[in-house]
């Protein structure tokens, strides 16, 4: 149980285009999902917290107009990188907080974004 | 805010040996401490966690200990196997709030 999927697993796009990444909790409901960014050989950097039905909360330094987050249902959150640039190339990972009394966060497999 | 320090950054052991990774945290209000294993090109996998009302938790070859007074917690892996090789992250949070991660430990288990 507690499986989180991401789609696509990898994507290559041209500079200036937009890319949407989906995060789904497959076998549980998640009122809260998180989006992280990870550079090679580094730790996870929290970008934003997404609550179902409300606006996402962005961490300091993360441009909310560039990284659009939508959490329309209890099992789906999306991250759209708008007007992507090569510096946006990274490994993007989502996690979902198990609704209920537990604190566990379960992570997706990640999406490798390369902007050319 | 919370700050989590993790040591060592790399750890090499022989198969069958034990491995210990240590983390310290700064915020005494933190009450949830998970450990994640991340293999190359994959997302982190929750392997064990502990809450502040417990001092130790064990799951087969993996155990976690927590010292609230000293504000540190440790991951213990016994009888290591080559498939244990990965990057391990500790984290801390206040319940349902955001996780603060350590910088990670690359564990290499040699056959």
C-alpha cells in the first residue's frame, strides 16, 4: 500500500515551453502533497505544499508564477513548469501525506526534467 | 526553523558488518523522525520512522533510536547486504508539517 506515482518519469523540452508533471496517490487519499526539487548528489529541497482544494504554499525563493501547482482532488496534484529554462533542469519529486492519524509521507519515483 | 545535521556523508562497510548513521535536530518541538532510502534515479523510500514518545524502534535488520534530551537520532543497519547500498536521508518534522531533511549519507556495502 501507500504507492505514489509520477508521470512522466522523464521529459525533455525546449527552452520557453511549459511542462506538466502529475503526482497521484494510487491507493490512499492525500489531503496534502508536497513538491520537492533535487539536484545531483544533494538533498531534497521543498518547493511547495499543496492542499486539496486550496492554493499551494510556496517556500521562500520559489516563484509561484513559474511553478504552478494544482491539487484538484484527493489523489492528484500537478506541477507545471512554465516558460522552462535550462536552469530548471532537475529531478522533481512529489510526496503525499497519508490522510488520517499518521504522519507518514510517501514519495513518488521522481521526474527528470531536462530543458534544452 | 528546524535544522537537521547528518553524519557521515559517506560510509563504506563490508557485507555483514553493521552501519550507523547519526542525525541531530535543533527544534525541540519536532516529534516525528523518518528515515528514507534513495536509490539512484528513484524517489526516496520510507524505511522506518519513530515518534518522540518512543525511544527505539526495530524492523528486522533496521533500527532507529531517539534521544530527545540530546536531540539526536540514529539509524542502525545490521548484517548489511550489497542491496543496502544507497543514499539514506534522515528527516524531522512536527507531525503533519513539512519535513526537514539531512544532507544524506551514501552507504556503500562491499561484497
